[in-house]
C-alpha cells in the first residue's frame, strides 16, 4: 500500500494541498485517474511479485526490500531534489521521533505482508487492508479523542462483527489481518502528525532500517541453496515494485479530487482478494463469506457517511467564500 494516510485523506481529516482548491481540467482528471488506477492496481497485484520469492525466508525478503527500496527512493530524491525539506526534518527531533515510530510500524506491515504471501494467506492481507479505514477511525477516537458520528459507529460495529464471524469460523483470530490493519492504521496516524511529504518520509524511514537489514543479511547470509542468480535479480526489483505505485499515487493525488481517491483505495484489497480466491485457490468458505459480507457492509456505510461529510464541508466552505467575497472586493 501507499505510504500516505489514504483513509484520513478520504475522511477529510488531512490538510488539503492547495492544488485541490484549483479547477482541474478534464485532461488532468483523465491523467490523474490513469495514475490512480495504476497505483492501486499495482498494490492489488503485488502478491504476484512476492509469490516469486515465497521460497526465500520472509525476513531475508524483507531485508532486501528495505535495501533496494532505499536505493530507489534515494535515486528519486536525486532526480527530484527535496534536500531542503530533508535537512529540516533531520534537524527536528520531534519529527525524527515520529518517523522512528512510523518506521517500526512500516517494517511490521511489510514483514507481515511478505510472511502472509509466503504462507498462502493472501486472503488475510485483503481482509487487513479492507478494515484499515475502520481501524483508522477507531485510532482517531482513542488517540486523537475524536468523536464518532452515528454511521461511523455502525460501520465499526459491523467490522468487529465480521472479524468475530471469521474468527469463529477459523477457530483462531486472523492475526495477520489484524497486524496489517493495526500497523498500517497506526502508521497512517503517525505520518499524519509528522507532516512529512511521502518521498522524504519514506526515504528516512527506510534509511533507519538499512543498518538492521545489512546486519541481518550479514549474520544470516543469503548464500544458502534457496538463493540463485534469478532470485537475486527478482529481489533487486523490490525497490521498483515498492516505489513505482507510490510515484503513481502522488501523481494522481495532485490531479484528482479527494473523493475519487477515496473510492480508488478499495482497489488494492479487492485485487488481493481476487488473486487469493481465484488465482491461488485459497479456501473461502461460508464463514469467510459471511464475515467478509459484514465488513463490506461496514465499508459501504463508512464510504457513504464520509462522502456525505465531505460534501457538507465543501458546501460550508463554498458558502463561507461567497459570504466573504463582497468584503474582499471592497478592500
């Protein structure tokens, strides 16, 4: 998934860039939609890539993903210099502390995803990303002391019921899903507070993980019979696989309305769900069907409520601008 708080963007809690206040041309919208579809399709199909290295220990794959992603992000910074912001972040102890926390959550999310794919549990990754918006809402209540709207409360309750049904049917809690949802929801919350642009933030985060990744590979080694030249070549692509969807998302975010981005975000877990059930043949019995149905209903309620709230806030801002415009004209 992207290194941006998509759920908080959709619910309107993030500060909106100035570009969203401008009039978008039809061509910009078409280009943005293409980038957005490409980004979420990339995240939805990313299990295909990690299936190619599923025979390699998940921690080794994670270490390589960190190293190659860091190299890719540094290359992007060289192409699109943001060194001024980078220096400002590195001098700010509070922001660095925030990024240290988000780094732990990001590593946990990446590791859980890689482990799930290697263990034929892509369906759990889909479930995890489906419930991320609702976990974000719950974290906002717990951490930021925000109050839930009535329909938000209903959506969270439906999601909890869905997870309970799946747990009952499985006999165990779908812990991979919960780790992914909580780690990504927590990551999104921390990054909201940190106020760092995506590229600079993720470059610093991966930089913090690089020493650990190098130490792990040095101690464990990657010279076992599980590795071959082909494996190293595939692992080297992990930086591109991680970074390209992020680039596409940021390009889409500059051109599309927030509501459009909010709807597109469900493309990733839908793609993973389809892969799990139809491509990889993971079991999807009655209990899963009932549980997922509750979660999809929760997302339907959440989406409608977020859309209504977004339209109401937009209308309020429009009315305020119209009320202030005569006074501005007199100044």
